[in-house]
C-alpha cells in the first residue's frame, strides 16, 4: 500500500509559467540547467522560458545553460550526461521543459548529479543516498504526469529494456502546468498523449493497489478526458476550455497512478518501447482497450461504475457486465475517432513476442495487474493484436 503523498508544489493555470522566476527564487537557486524537448526548438517556448528565468522577481537574473539532446524514450546515458553537465558547470537546479521523455531524463539527471554511478545502479525504489538537485517540471504535453511522480523511466540500450528509477525525493520540487504550452502541439500528439493520460487513470483505478484517493483522482481525469479530449484534438489552438481540461486531466492522472500504480498496459508498452523504441504514449493508446478486455471480469465492476460517471444518463440498475460493455464501446469509439493506428503499424515480428512477454513479466508493475499475468498471458494478448 502506498500512503497518499503529493510533495510536488503544483501550479495548474494557463500562463502559470510566468511564476518560474519566483519559483527559482523560493528554491534559492541562481544557476540553472534548462532541459528542453528538441521538438520545441521551432517554437517560441524555449526563449520564453529562458527569458522568464533571466528576470527574477527582484531584478536579479539566473545563469541559464541549455541542454537539448534528449531523445524519445530517453536513454540511460542521456540522464548521465545531464548529471555531468550539472556537475561540470556547478548548476544548482534543473528546469525541464517538454514531454515525458524530457521530464524523466531530467529527473534522473538531477538524482545522478548528487549520487555516483549510472542509472542502472539505481533501478528500483530509493536506492540512492543523496538528495537530488532541485527540479522544476514544466510539461508541454497532455499525457505524461511525470511532473508529479517519483519515477524516471529510461531505456537501457545494451539490454534492450526500460528501467525505472524511483525515489521519494525524486518528485519534482515544483511543477508549472500551463495549458498555453500545448497550443502548438500537432493533433496526433494531443490524441496520443491524451490517451496516455487516460491509460494512467484507468490502470490506476483498476490495479490491485487502487485506494480511495487514487480512485477519486482517476475518476476526475477519466471524466475530463472523455468529455474534452476529442475537442482538444480537433482545435487545440482555439478551444481553451478543452485545452485546459486535458492538461489538468494529465496531471490529475499522474497524481492518481503515483499514489497507486499502473499495470499490464505499461508492462507491455515499456517492454515494446525498450526493444523497438516505439513512442510510449502511442503504445499505451493502442494497448489500453485490449488489456482492459483481457482483464474482464476482474475489472467489470469498476468499468460499470465509470460508465455511469462519464454518462450519467446510464441506468445504474443495468447489469454490471452490460455497463462495462458500454464503457468499453465508448473507449473503442473514442480511440477510433482519434485515428489511433493499429498494433500492426509497429511492424513487430511475432517471433519477438516471447521476448516482449518475458520483459513484461519482469516489469515492476506486473504484480499490480487486476489478475495474475504470466508470460503466456501476455502472449495471448499479443496474439490477439496480430
């Protein structure tokens, strides 16, 4: 059981990035490493954020250096390079501007800046000794949730798998969740990252260690996403209400799974991402419905409750299985309308399914599945996707 915690001071409001210089001042840091998602290089956001950092609330300015070499599914050596940069330039704080890859790499880099060795040595919970450098998270997608979690997920190229580095002091110190920053996202990324957030919430509320707090947070995220994600995808620039709703849902879903866990969707998506380097959010979007269907009837009662929440006109007296069916139909309709690709689009050879299944079983979240999942169970899921 994970006791509820929310150590990250979280600001959720359009325009809240303007508070960044106040946040760095409150942390008493003046030398900052700004880790930037390479996908933002063509936008005004990096200069905007650096300008805010360079003008403190009392007229003081921060020394800011940039690090932009972060790949999707960030590598362990990328986190090490962030740490090396922080030590070499005597940088006191890391500000991460980007999606989940940037936030996770920066989170691990902040930890490695004060602890010797490589990320692989810290795979698992609370294996490091020294407190990480302060970190400020500024998400630029509506899916990661990493701005409020204690985990950094990194790809280890040598073993072709993903590792999770966790620590009670790896929660970002502060998060600025500013919906303005997703105005420039392509529609496909709004869809995939939004479905990633929906995966976080649905796995958090159906896993074996769900609890009343994580359930309440998950429910809020699920309702927001079912009601607003399609609108956000259709007009992310112009629909401010939908944009703010999906951004808020992403963070709330992050709070939900950080106080519970994820499950089989992530076990498979992290395995596939480590081996084939596919986008994490897209993998979750594709795998979510098939895994929920595989877990029936273990999740039916919860899905039936969610059906009434997202569609209050549903007759709560209907049999549980019928309401669960309707929820899964709504999920299927949503992913279809958002033009989610098929699993076959990854081009994964069936001969590699046993390796994927084996690594999924080794994932730290495998034990949180609604039902026990062995390699043969994951193989059944994969076979059904072919």
